[in-house]
C-alpha cells in the first residue's frame, strides 16, 4: 500500500521524488562510508593543479590534466569533503536531466522516473561521487550537453545562431573535463548537418563553424599553454604514455635503436606479471626510474616514447589491432572505485560488495551486451533498408560506439572507467528499444500497464 502511494506521488511530483530519493541514498552512503572520500593514483594530479589555481603559481604545471575537474576542487577551496558534496549535488542534477531527456523522448512517465533514478541506484555511480576522480563531473557534462540538445529541439528542427553557440559552449565544457570529448562538438555538428541538409550549404556551414569554434578555441589555447610550460604542443602530456600502454605486450618487436627503454619496459612488465600486477602500469615504473636518474618530466618522457611507439605500431599492425580489440572489450566491463577497507563496519562492506559483485555487476554487463546487440540491429536495419534514420537512439549508438573505439585505439588499462559516463545513455537506448518493440516481446516479459494510469 505504501509503495503504491509512493509510486502515485512520484508520477505527480517526479522531480521532488528524485530529489528526496537521491538525498536519502547519498546520506546512507555517507554514513555507511563514514564520510570517507576515496583517493586513487590519479587524484593527486587533480589536487595539485587545483592548488595552482588557488596560489596563481603554475610554475610546476606539467601538462597532464585539462582544467575542468581541478576547477571544481578549487571552487570547493580544496576541501575534499566539500568536493564530494558538490559531486552529490551534480549527481542529483544529472538525475533530473536524465528524467527530462527520457520524458521528452519517450513520453512515458514510468520509465522516465526509472531512467532518472540511474545515478541514485547504481553503486558504481554513487561511489564515484565519493571519489576524487573526474567521472561524476564527466557524466554531468555529457548529460548536460544532451539535455540542452532536447531543450533546443535539436533532433526536430534547425537551430538559431544563439542556440548553436550555446550548444557549442556546453559541448566544450565536457572537453574541459575529459580530453576524449574532443569528438563531441564535431559529432554534434555532423549530426546536425545530416538532420538539416535541406537548410542549405551556407546555413549548415555557419552552424558547423559555431558548433566547433568554442572547442577549437579551447583546444588551441590549452595546447599552446602546455607548450609554454612543457615545450610540447598537446592538450595532455599523457599521449605517449597512453600509447606505450597499448604496445606493452609486443615490446620485443621494437627496433634495437630503442633497446635501452625497450628492455627496461620489458623487465618492468614481466616483473608485474610475475607478481600478479597490472602490466599496463609498467610504463609508470619505467618513468619513476628515469625520473630519479635524469629528472625527466612527464611531458619529456611522453615525447621520448613517441618514436618507439610509432615504430611498434607501424611494424606490428596485427599485434596492435589485437590489443585494440582487448581494450575495446574491456570498455564494456565495469568496476567499482572505492576504498574497500575504509568502511567502519565490516559486515556493511561485505553486504555492499556482495550486492555489487553478484547482482549489479551482472546486470550492468547484461545491459551493455543488450546495447551492443541493439546497436548492431540499428546499423543492420539502416543498411538493409538503405535509409539512414538519424534518431536520438542512433545518435547515442554512434557516439558510444565511436568513443569505445577511440579510447581503445589510444590506451590500455582501466578502460572500463571510460564507459562509466555513457552508462545512462546505454540504459536509455535499451529501454527505448523495448518501448519501440514491446509488441514483439513475449507476453511473459512484458511490463504490464495499469489501466487507470496513462502514459
């Protein structure tokens, strides 16, 4: 009876329901986790840059991070508990926007509430909010961009000049947080041109320019800023290191001119494998050794690796593609980023770990597998019918598949983290596919609709 009343009220006041549910869940997580804020290897780099924002002294800047997430830490006055509160707040905002997006897309209030609950139900999303990592802000930035696309009716009509500039600025916000979203503005521009090709060459050319101009301006500025501080014009100093992680399993094929660093990397890789470590991290052990010996910066080390990376990939294309496939498959995995031993009550951490491992992890992976099957269906259908229907679902399919391939091409290690910001979109595609095709779903799998409740 109580659940029926809650369900009825959630339909009449969905945003209030999402707010109360979101606050309650995050309060429970806070107390169970004893207010702990999780720290990981990447966390220190973001905090260091936030400290530079506070002092105004960028003399030690090493070009490793874009400014989006360090700015959030700076706005929290470098207080990590406050950062976690900010991330809780943007998690609830993300919940609101997901509800709006799916309500506008499907016109189905029940499923829209379920979609809106995603950031408040899935443990891996909730615990990212308790971590000093970019994922929560990245998720918010991506969902905010798509929310804006729906607010301006991007998928239904041509946009005004002001709307285009606004979308371009918001898409650039995602790039500020994570460099991989450099693909977002040109992808949106491409999709806009396909949807509005009848609007004329001048109209579309002007809109493409202003979709991409903010991102291009930031990319140029930040690359030049990095060049000023590191000597290398790149948006992030990690590029050479990332590729070195991808080539880690066929290092033996590198030419002898790279023997010193090649052999050093092989020794570190084999040592990690022997002790059950992550071979993708071996390049960082090489860096630490060279840093102690030669005082190398990250940017200098990344550039030092570049010739060997190019040599390995050009001469070992098959091995490289095999590793890309491994990285791509890992993208569809999932994982939890928490400090497991920081729970004050061991029974609680056992319960949460069991819930995550045995219930949520299989469900998340199942949803991703279904998404891949649906993506294949979308592509097959358009090839079969020789008609490219550029819908919102297909927008999500192309964006997510493109991101999965892009990250696999340039890095290996922790690839599942890259898929986290896309999980709500993956879920949306699966649910929308069910709604579009529920007449073909066997009766035993259908979700019954109450007669007195309309969609």
